[in-house]
C-alpha cells in the first residue's frame, strides 16, 4: 500500500504567529485551531518569531525556507499554502528606545514584496499560494498599560498607524496576485476601541476570541479563493475536492 506524503501548512510571522498554538499560556490559538482542522491531513509548521519586523524576517528566509532556489521542499515540504503575518512591530512609532522596532512604511511594503518573491522562488514546480495577513488592530490604552506594568516604559503603537501598514499589505497583495486575510477588519479594527479591544489579550496580542476570528478569516479566504485546499467533507473520503485523511480508515483494514 502506497501512502501519500502528508503536505504542510507554513505560518510565517512574528509573535502573533509564534503564539498561534497557545496565547498567554492558554490554548488553542489560531494556529492550533488550524492544526486541529487539518488533523491527519496536513502538518501545520509554526515559524513565528516574537518581536520580529519585516526587516528581520528577511534575514530568516534562508533558515526557514532554505538558502537557495528550490531548497524549500527540504525544509518545509510542499505546503498547501503559506501565511505571512508581519507588521505589528514595524508599525511601532519611531522612538529613542534602545530597541526600537519601527520600520518606515515604504521599507515595510518593499520588504513584504521581497518576502513573497523570495518564498515563491524557493519552490520548484507549482508555487504554494501565499496568504498575506494584515496586522490586527491595536488597543493603545491596553498596550500602554501592559508595557508600563511589565517593562516600565512604553513601546508606542496606535491603531491608526497599524491600519496604514495593513493597507500596504492589501496593496502588495493586489499587485502580486496574493490573497488577503484582513485580520484588522475581522477583529473590528475599523470600529471603536471598546469593540476591537475585546479581541486582544494585552492590547497587541490576541485573546481567545481574537484567535478564533483570525482562524475563521483564514478559512473564509480558503473557502472563497482555494476551496480545493479545505479539508475534504465527511469522514475525509467523501466529497469531490479537498484534502483527504491520510491512510485508510481502521475499519477498512479489518
């Protein structure tokens, strides 16, 4: 009996991805929900790096996806799709802090373009779809309180500036033909702070409802743009398209 090689799903980003399996010591996060959705169908590879900006992420590409063209399969297999979620740190305001994470918005846009091109260039044959995710909203009040209580200094961010960085993500996606997961809008970023704040744990990172909303947003984009990449209906064997369960069901082997 020949078994197919299980595909992967690669999540590349900052702390919102790194915490995707467990947020604040709790679980599940959006990556955990995705892994559960694809149980026995695809392996979710979490490549999130807390605190990283798009500038820093560029330096990671060789170690995550391989140093040369065509190397990605040896590092991450053949993904069904790749998500890229960066910008929450880039959008921090310029400051005199020793470890300022701010990346100017034009550089950020250029970095996202380079990341998309670089990831695609490291795969031979068919390129996996790359889903660009806008940075989620930021509660300035919650985040300022968290930083002062835990670090004794601010790491200033505003929801309005974060939205501007998300708009650049949408622009890049349109230019390069990528799908967009609009986390900012899905978590209520265009509404009042009392609305989107309910989806945030500390003002920057996601809580349970925020993680669920991001997971659902990813699924909605797959449903509209790549329905063939959703889990197959029923017991994993029925349906005309989708990702089936790996290996026969146990009862079929008796």
